[in-house]
C-alpha cells in the first residue's frame, strides 16, 4: 500500500491513527490506495503491538431511566472523536455492580466508565493492579484512586427548594431513589438543608427506588392523602414523570397549580409539553467531555492522581410547578430560573 500511495510505511500507519500528525493530502492518498486494495486496519493486531485495544468499557446498571441513553450516545460520540470505541455492559437496578465488572475485566479494555453503578473495594484493587483507570459519571465514591464527574447535586437541589419557596409553597415532600445511591442522598441533603436554613419543614419522605412502578405507588400514597403536600421534589426525572402521571391521570390534580412536582436531570421526555417537567438540568455534554478528558489523561500517565469534577447546571422552568413572581429569564429559547441571590449550597 505504501508503494501504491507513494508514501512511507510510517505515513500509512499515521493515516489510520486518529489524531496522528499527517497532512490531508497524504491521508487522502493512503485512503485511496487502501480502497483500491480492499485494505482494512487490523485492530486486534495493532492491540498486540501497542498493548491498547482502543476500547472503553462502560457499565450501567439499568437503562429504564431515559437520562442514561442520552449519556451513552454522547459518550460513544465523544470517545469516537478521541479514537476510542465503547463496549457496553448492563445490569439490574439495585444489584451489586461486581458481576458486571467481573465480566468487564475479562475483556481487553483500556479504561472503565461507570454509570449509575458503584465500585467495591475488591474491584477497585483489581483495576489498580491491572492498570485500568476508572471514572464514575453521576456517582461519588470514597475510593481515592477512582475519578469522579458529577453534576451539582447539592446546589441543584437547594436551587429547587428556593424555587418552590419563591412559588409560595410551604408543605414539602421528597421522593428518594435508591438509598445507597450518592445522587439521591446528596440531593436530599441539599433540599432539606435549604428548607431548614429558612425555617421550613418538616419534609415528608417517600422512596421510589428510581423505579417507575415504585415511584407511582409512592406518589399514589403521598398525593392521595388528605394532608398531601403542595410541592414534591423527586430525586430524578424518571420518578417525577411517574408522579405527574399519577397526579393527573389517577387523582385528577392540576399539576402546576394544586401541586408542584419537580425533578432532576432533564431526561429526554421532561421537555415534552404533555409532561412539562420543571427540573434541574444536568450539563450532560460538559460532563461527558470531562469524563473523556480525564480518561485520556489517566491513560497517558498511569501514575496521575484521580480527579474529581462537579459541574453546575441550571433550573428549567416548565408547567409542572408554580412560577415565582421574579427570577425567570429566557436563555436560548428556554425559560430558566436565576434568582439573585439564592443562598449557598456547600457540600457537607
């Protein structure tokens, strides 16, 4: 092929390596020669030479939540731009992620990204020993060697609390997800902390387990009671959608007037007019880009320390909650709430 394209062997190699230094003219000549010869790069052979597969293992414990398909799509595209492909491993909600990681480690992956999954001490040690960097997206961990990228869970939940207070609410409820999930715990802390600091509460609590059916049952019990709250914050949009469905379709409540329901994430259907879910938007694109950047840095330098990033989002105002008299602005065609000031939301 090098002879046909009239270039060196190294130029051929660089032409098929993402991000390598090669002129457009040379790359075009090499690709034309490859097409004429029916050539395709053998990635398995390359992996034997470089000791890198170019594959990133991505583990997710469940896909029912529409937030994660969007994240996966963006991860796949972002890693592809960096010259990698993702290999997806799935499990069940609430199950230990150890069986998933047991499977992941059977493959030659360069790094592991965990979504809605946790990492046990056992597999943390195994990944360290194998030299495989691990990045958690949308979860926290106490393992010092694992990098973490999350949204602003404390700040976002506090902002939602401030928004509901500004809308005139005084009877609050919180729907938790999985008790072991850092996202649910952090959002509950941020929500309760703001209300307590302003002399409001107590906050009624139900658990939806990040499950549509369980969240529907919890919503039925909470919103069907004689002393129902006038504001409900669900720890993610998936459960908030279940709550809206029960409130409107089963209980005949005017969501956004008789009761405000808010969520967290901005999962795909949240913006649909029939749902109109007011929610704290996670900056998915920025979070994904940070995951890819951290992964590449750790692959380039295996001794580099783990990194932790918290990326702020914003509160999208839609029809599922009462609108405060002030603070709502339009940004790129979307209504968001930007009160000034709204207080502080320090991480405990």
